[in-house]
């Protein structure tokens, strides 16, 4: 019981903010292992994803954790452009799709297939989650740049230039 209380205390001392609503939380949470350092390294990021909370169809994030992960990823951005990172993601996606087809067609027993598919999905998940932290980094950079040239409601301005009128 002490461990549960310790975890609860640690979680509650952080500031959490709403991040996203997802009706398929069980599926997302089943892939959470992909947020660990082992799988994030496969995505080219030497860091583990900071914790998040899922409750009643909504995810909550802790900005301190996101900022810490952003610093680690910014190191990678000094070595690789975002375009190189995207190309790496696309290359991995194509390779993984082929790999999954091969696994599913194999004569391996069901449990072996499941384990191989899970390993591939965990790594795919690390790539997927990397996009969220890249968005975090570039959104912050965009706000910094806009504030240098624009006075007034920055969020409205960014929204106006980001979304085309229909």
C-alpha cells in the first residue's frame, strides 16, 4: 500500500493539463510500453516519454515532463533536420508494414506472431509519439517568433495563418 500512496503523492504534486480526448484509450494504453527508452531509442530519441494520465477518455500531460523531453529531442534536431526525421519515420513505416505482413503470413505459432507484432507496434508507437513532442517544440518556436514581430493576440494570429478559410 505504501507504493500506491507514494505514486499517488508523486502524481498529484505535478501540474496536469488536458491534452487530448481519445475514445480508444485501452488500445493506446496497450502500446504505452513503446514510450520507454528501449523503443524511443529505436525511433532515434535517447529518452523515455514523460508520464501521462488517462481518465474517462481524456489524456492529461505534465508540461515539465514535456519540456524535459523536448530538450533531449532538440539535441537530435541539432544533428538532423525535421525533414530527415520525417523521412526516417516514413522509411520505418514502410519497413514495418512489410515486416507485419511477413509475420502474419509466417508459420510461427500464434503467441510468437503476437510477440513479434507487439514489438513492431511498440516501435511504431515511439515514432508516433515523437511527432507530438516535435509539435510541442515547433509550437513553442512559432510563438517565440510571432512575439518578435506581432503585438496582440498571438493565439488568434497563429490560428488565422495556420488554417485556411473555406
